[in-house]
C-alpha cells in the first residue's frame, strides 16, 4: 500500500470517529448538503436528479447519503 492509501484510510477513520462522537442531524436541507459537500446547491440538485442523493418525503437528504459522497470511492464498501 502506498502512503497516500494509508493517509486516506486514516483520514476516513478519523472522520468516522468524529461523526460517532458528535451528534449530527439525521437529515439535512439541500443547502446544508451543499455546504457539507463543498459544492454549489445546483450541484446537489444534479446529484438528486442523477440518483446519487435521494430526498425523503419532507424534501430532506439523509446524512448517510451526504457521507457516502464524502468517502473516497476506493474506501467505499461494496454493497
């Protein structure tokens, strides 16, 4: 494994530990999701249209959906 892979794995674990110790909302608005992802709100709408994010019945996005987009592709678990 390269140093970059090790650094990504450590960073992902640090984010996981932080998330487990600091309470977060279960759902967020599209504007909040955009801020968390560091993208424009229009990009969030595009992610929804593409099926990368889904809205619940109240028009909110699950925090798990946002987290899934934040994890580097190589570190995502296969379904």
